[in-house]
């Protein structure tokens, strides 16, 4: 019995060059991102900009199928422009708990441009704005509605990311006044 196992192990090691397929990096690399849910921060403070979205289910059998968003972004009295600051904290899910601040991005100004550059498809389809760099970046107060709108979660300035489950906490404001506070739970899986 043990001779057969040793022979099988040797045969497997000798024939490994005959396996044709793509290698998947198990830690980080090109990714497909999908959002599991959006929600406002837990602090129960009324913000000038609020996000109410429900996402469609991600189908792992069709990973390139775009997720669909239904809901709205509501802004009251304050435009989102390049005079605002933005902070994004990524918590990573590990060992059955959130490990806070795995990645931290802080932008002292140009919050609107960062939104346009980092999430161009969301910026165009949901906020109904042009993602071209020539136009001024101003999102006027109002209600931006999405009904079953397909969104490609592609972040062109972040081509490689460690795979896993993340919670992004996004804050934006002007001076000491906070105008936006939302969270999104997302998953990064290998792009094959």
C-alpha cells in the first residue's frame, strides 16, 4: 500500500509540467471587486450627503457580470467639490473579526477629483457626471437615483490589491465639518 502511495507521489511530482492552466497568486494581484452592502456610519449624526443603496447578488460563476445598484445618493445644501478633504479607512476581515485601518488613504483636498479618478464608472453612471479630466469636478446637491443600474467596480489607479474581505469607511468634509460618512463592505477576488 505504501509503495503505491510513494509511486503516486513521485508520478505527481514528475508530471507537474503537464498541467496547463493559469497560476493564481494567493496573496495579492489583479482583482475583481464586488460590493456586498452600503450603509451609513453608526454615529447617527445627520450628514449633508447620504447614501442609500442595495446591491445585486454577486454570481461567482459569472464574475465579469456587472453588479447592479438600486437606491440613491442625496445631498442637501452643500456641493461636493475639490475644496473638500477625504479619508478612506480599509478594515480587513481576518480571524473572524475586523482588523481596523489595514489601509489608510488621506487626501487633504480634491475629494471630488479623487472620487472621479478612483471610481470612474460609479461617478458617470450614478452621479451623472462626466469622468473626463477637462470638466470641473462639482457634484451639486440633489437626489441622484439609480434603479437596477450596472456598475463596474474598477479602480484604475489601484491595479493590485491583497485579496480578501474589506470594510471601507469613507469620510469627507470641509475644515472641521464632516459632510459625508459611509461604509461599504466589499470583496476582492483574483481576476483570472
